[in-house]
């Protein structure tokens, strides 16, 4: 547990490049310290239900008090401390851009790399800092040496940007894509392992696995699939866009060779920030996507030749890491899943409402998919917004149809009662019309 001084210090320094004033007033920090002591002895599940603690966390977000944002699966808001760090760094850069960006803030990248590596549980020499999961995964997809006829296994439920990248390689290089079609939700690791393994052949070179399928919130047993792939000499790419800083794990736990995530999702870092992991002995196997003096070299930094970037947003990632550590990974995951179960358990009792996501914490967390009998996905989505000012997102992808709902740690059960009441009204009106 952080004491008061550690907490203030963690929120007041980003990546060691520029010291900022504390973002919490002493009285607020004292309050947080008191609440933290109250939950320190609790299990993550018990702490997840301590509303005093999470009410304080809510005050650290600047979200709208009127629009209920339940689409955090798309992109998450940043805590006030991260916003303040970003703004302060941005203003700092504007005092003399080429000097402060290149000679001052750029010097903070290595300490930031180490900080992210510690959070990810890997070596700093395996972490590249970029702009999002799409950029990281595209770097690997287009950087691997694959020949005509080489096979890549992936699913129809993977993220569209990744599917399109693989289709481009198929069209350009003549590789063969082998498709799996998943029937979701599932609560059985063997289902996923069997699906992937049955698609492997002697020509399979790569398997692309999405750690959490964004459409429905299904968590996939990446490690078990990776172990089977490695037995056959197949390399493993993991799409971690929706799991990093949400689920309590370390990247090496997945057993993958390549991994990428968007830090502007659950870590709450500035928009347009990301992380790519490449296992140390695999770095030289991946060509740099952008120009580099040693594009086939063994240095992870070859993937960061982006030219001018937002140094301010990059350096503010450090403050997001500090905020994450102050919450605790296990506690945060438990809270996210508790909120999902809070509203889905109630919604399951409403006639005509169907939840399409598992309640099991081993197979889901914050994201859940809901539908209302007799209504199109777009109708449910629009009614939630127009009548109740609840922002969600409609999903219609392959065999998955429904409205995706994603609460965050700044939400309260009362917020989700508003959602449940809205679904009840919408379903009741639909029943009356039928």
C-alpha cells in the first residue's frame, strides 16, 4: 500500500523527466490514505464492494455528470492527474518545442520504458512505446518473414484492423489465412484450444489470438493455445487491446511471442498511446514497420522511429501507471467484474432481455453484450441514448449481435441501476407492441 507521501509523489512525477506539483490536495490525499487502509486487509472481491473507496476514485475523473458513458471498451477517460500531467508537459513543450521535446522530454523515454516493463512483468528491452494496439500488431504482422503458402490461423471474431492487415498480407504475399469461427460465449478452455489446434497444419507459421474479444467481452485462454502452438513450432501473436491494466496478469504469463495493447484504454493514459511487446529473441525476426538504420536488428527501439510524436502524451503515461498502481491490479479487475455482474444479474431477470456474456470471472470482466427481444441492435442503442442519455455501442459482427456495455471503476451501482431501469422500460415497451 502507498502511504500518503508515496501517493502524492507518484501522482506528481511522470517518467522522471519533469517534476510536477502534487495533483491531490493534502486533505484529499489524507482521505485516500484512510480509505486505502480500510480496504488493505480485504480480498479484492471484498474491496470491490467498498463504495466509500470507489466513491473517492470517482472524484479523480472528470466525466460528465449527465451523460452516462458505458462505452469504456472503446476508449477510457483519463484520471485528472493524467490530464494535468499531459497539459503541463504540453505547455512545457510549447515554450521552445525543439529544445524541450528533443533535449528534455525525450530523455524520459528510457525510464518510462522501464516503468511500463515493470508493470508488464517483462524486460525493458522487450517493450516499445507507440501509439496503439493497431500500430503494434501491424508492425508484427507486416514485419514477419512469411512466404507464399505459409499459413496463419485467426478467427472471424478478431478485431477488423487486424483482420484487414492479414488480408493485405494474403493479397500481397500469397500467404494462406485459415479461419476459425467461434460460437460465443464459452466457459470452457478446451473449446478454444480444440478450435485452434484443429486448424493447425504442418504449414502453420503463426497463430493470432485475441486475449479478450472486444465485441462480447469473452476472455480467451491464450497461454493454453500458445503452449500447443509452440509444441508445433508456431509463433503466437496476442492482441491485448482490452486486457492490459484491466485483468491482473503479466504479459509473459500468456506465453506469447508478440503482444500489443492500447494504453488509452484501461490504463487510462493519454489518447493515442500504446505498448508493443516482442520477446527478446524474436526482435531480430521482425522488420521495423517504419524506416530505421537497422530494421532487422535486435534492439526493440527500432520500432519507435516515428519521427515527431506527442512527447507530452507519451510522458504522461508514467502518471497513468502510478494511478494504476495506487488502485491495485487485482482490486481493479475485481471492481470491473463486480460492476458487470451487478447490472447483468439484474438485467437477466427482465423478460425479453438477454445477456450474451459469461458471468464467470475467468471468461469475462467489464464488457458485456445485451439484446432485447423484438428490437434491432440499433434500436436498443438509440433508445438508451435518446431516452436515458446512456452511451453504449451497437455491435453487429459475424455471429455476434447486441449492445455492448462497458462500465469503468468510476461508475457506481446507482449508475448501473439507471441502465437496468432503462432496459426494463425498453423491454416492457417492446412486449406491449408485440
